[in-house]
């Protein structure tokens, strides 16, 4: 759909990666020890920019509370990151990662300031 | 998962024939690399030229391989496309991997 909207292909590849990371996180963590539940994806492109939202009803998870992985030191294998890179990759695909938890619903949104220009 | 290997001296060249190294493939990939190391490979060239998409699970599996080898610079990566290279740089993994364009360059780095 992003391609159909005429968005640039390099940005679409980055957003695809972000969606893959966010949905994988939901699969792995959101419903741990819970019954299977909702995984929603919403795309909204307006005159402020593009918002990609991943929605679930599992455990609350605010990615903005997660510290970034340490800077890897070639001399110290303990600093070589085997995980924790996903959120960093997601953030790189947009301008702002926003989290909201309302009731039982968690919405994680990646916003990119790429305004939609209406035809004249 | 489709992987092909060949030996150049004591260096094992591993070529991944998958377009995606993501969470669906990462476990199999990690196990395969583990197997090569268990069988005695201590220096590895990983050819990613056929890979178009890597996610954090894929990156993590490559880092695990590097950790199993034990020393930085015993794993040389060759042929990553621009998208994949950007992720290596973003995660600052270019600090712990040597990354080159071709298999020949990788073998030169390892002085084969």
C-alpha cells in the first residue's frame, strides 16, 4: 500500500523493516502467558506525515523506557549485542516512536514527518 | 534454509542463498553456523550477497556466530547490499565485523 501511495522505495523498505520488527515483538512478547489476541496494523498518511501503528491487547510495553544497547567494543565480546537492536532499527525508520496504552489496548506508532500533499 | 560452503585453506566460506535473514530463518542460521564452528572452523567468510533483508534477529544471529568464534575479526562479511550495510552501521556492528564487497577481498583480509 505504501508503494501504491507513491512513497519513495528506500523509505518503504525501512518502514517494512520497522513493521517486521514491531510485529515480531508482539508475536514474541505481548501475549506471553496470555491467550492469543489481536495484532492490528494501521497506516495513516495526512498533511503532517505518515503514521504506522501496531496495536495489541497484551502486556503493556513502552519502548521509550528501554535503554539503547551499549556501543560495541571490538576488544570486549560482552558488549557485542545479540539482541536489543530491533527498537533502534525501528526508530531509524522514522522521526518519532510513540506509545500509548489505553485500557487493555497498546498502540505503538512510528511517525515520519513526510506530509501528504493534496492534489491542487 | 539454503546454505553452500567451500574451503579455502583453513577458511570456511559460507554463502547464504536466502533473500531474507529474519526471525523465521535466524534460528536455523545460528544452528548451522554453530555446527560449522563445532566441526572445527575457526575463520569464516559469510557471503551475504544474495540477502536483501535482515532484521534484528538476523543481525543477532551473526553476532552470536562472532561470539562463538571468540575473537573479533575472525568472521569477515562480504557482499552486503546497501540496505543491509546500512543496518550494520546503524547497530555499529561495523566496529566488530570486517565487511568487504567480494569474497576475494574477504579471503585477502584473512590472508588466505
